C-alpha cells in the first residue's frame, strides 16, 4: 500500500494525471499495462534514464554547481500567496517564534558559509601544490580524490568497483539506445489497442443507455416531471447568465468612469510626481533587465569541474609543464561572479524599491490611527 501510494503521488507530482492509473486498487492486483504506460511516459517526458545515470555518476574530480539561469520562484510565490487561507497562520504562530527561527536560520547559514570558505581554501592549496603534476594538460593538477588515491592506493577498491558498475550502466544505456525504436513501436501498438478497447466500451455503454432509456421513462411516472424541471432550470440559468453579463458590463463602465475621474484628479494634483516615480521604477527594472539579458551565451546550469588557472603559469613542481590549452566548454569563475554581482545589484535595487513602497504604505496606515504613536525601528 505504501509503495503504491508513493508511486501514484510521485507520478502526480511530475504531471502524470491519467485517471485510470490513480483509480487502480491499492493491493497491486491489477494495472500492469497502466504502469507500463506511466513508465514509458517517464522515459519520454522526464528523461528517467539520463537522470539516473547523472545521479549515479562517480565523481573523481572536484566539482561545484553553477547556475546563472533565472528561476520562477517569484511567480510561484505569488500563486501561493494568492491561494493561501486568510488568517490561517496569524492566529496560531507567534511572531517571536518566527523571529527565533529566522535567527537560527541565519546562524546556520553563516556557519555553512564559513565551512564552505574553509573547504575552498583547502581545495585551493591542493590544486596549487599539485599544479603541473597531472598527465592531462588541460587539468594540470590533481583533485582531492586523486590526491588521496596517490597517498593511500590500497583503500580504493571500492572506487574501482563503483567505476566498474558505472561502466556496466553506460554499456546497458548504449544498448538501450540501439533498441529504443523497437520499444516505442511496441508502445504504439499498446496505445492503439487501448484506444480500440475504449471505443468499444463507449459504444457498448451508449447502446445500453439507448436500450434502457425507454424502459426507464415508461416505468417511472416522475421522469417527465424531472425532465420538465431540468428544462426550467436550464432556462433560468441562461437568464441568470444574461443578467450577469449585463451587470458585468455596467460595472466595467462604472469603473472606467472612476478611473477617468481619478486620472483627471492626478493630473490636477500631482501627476508629474507620480509619473516621475513610475519612470524611475521602470528605469531601474530596465537597467536590471539589460544586465541580465546581456551575457546570454554564458547561461549555465549544472555541475562543473574546478580547474585552477594561474595568472603566471609554469610552476616547477611535478612535470614542470605549463597549462596552455583551455577546455572547449570552459567558463571563468570571474565571469560567473560578475554576472551574479549584476543580478545581486538588480535584486538589491528592487528590494529598496519595495521597502520604500512599504514605508509609504505604513505611513498611510499610521495616519489613519488616532491616539497611536508609531516609532520606526
């Protein structure tokens, strides 16, 4: 039961909402063909095998995750705030508890950041001390795993086993890619058979309904009365729809009149100041948008291997050979840092604008409170 519910929820999370699968019994007694369709959907839509290979890959180099893409968090947060229940958490959660959680999160974040900085320093030392010792001239230095392998080669039987397992998985994946067209041809026949069965079932159900409908109407004296009531309700719904359409039209016209009157008032009072604020906000957003859209070719997402590049090559350690060639898909850390700094500046400007709007809003609320003194923190 637990495994079946987990599979259904995981498929629903990834977007597979076929009702025939979610209506299967929880004891696993039926549904092999539905599971086959779901598995095929995962292969095609999610890239299941590629994700498994990427997750089980043995990392022998020093890698880090790099992401310069735009995320969709603001849109998802707006959708979440729009559907949140009103007054749900305000009555149950103390603000002091939230402040304590925020402080604890900040402390853990700073601790993690300090540990990451220490790890980067140690990693830089390893790359610097082993510079010029690697047989691959593109890399030029050893990774942590390779350095440990040189120091203690007897402890790396497990690494060899993992590499052999990964090799077997890659060979199986290559064999699957050769036979994949045959699999999808077979799945086409499965889908055709399912479509024919659904058409047959629908025709049988329609035939049964046509055959049983006269018997029901003849045997049930209240059938004619029920049909009349349904017709009357349908006419009433159409009338209500027309009334609603007319009401919406009148409301729109009234709102447009209010908007026009408000525009005239703004033009008389302080339209120039409002327009100046709007123009400044638009310029800030355009500036941030230009900085984000400029380096389109450097957008990256995923893991990259860390390779040390010295400004003064030719160290005397190891083989004493300088690294002259750059990898084809190399990206400089300075470029990533520069792009992240531009994004940080854009977000900082947007944050300041939102804070200023919040201050004005709080001032307007405070002006409406009588006998209350508000002291800003």
